[in-house]
C-alpha cells in the first residue's frame, strides 16, 4: 500500500480477539520504521490489552495515531489529511 502512488494518510484496523494488541502495536511500529513511513498512519485497536497497545503507539515518535473506534479513526484520518496539505 505504501509503495503505490503517494497518499496523504493510511489506516489500519485490528479487532482479532486472540492477538494481543501490544504485539499488533509493536508490529505496526516495526513495519513503519522499516519502510520509513512518511505519511500519518491511523490504527484502530480493539481487544485484549488494547490500552497497552494504544500506549505503545502514542509513545512512539512515529506518525502513527491510535483510534478508539471506526468513527474516531475516521475523524483522526480527516484531521491528519488537513494537517498534511
């Protein structure tokens, strides 16, 4: 998705209950670092250890934003797009 034509934001949603959100958050951040992400990425986490996952994302220095639900994520995407332009 990132190697295609430039985009102003990306979004991801994770709600699988059998995956610890800490691991999902760490994986998202590792991937963002590996590809040197240059646009904001909004991630919605829901499930086991979601608060820890959100904390990990919020404490990172990357352009990764945590959304609490799909509406919140959509609002954060809209805000991020307006700040990129």
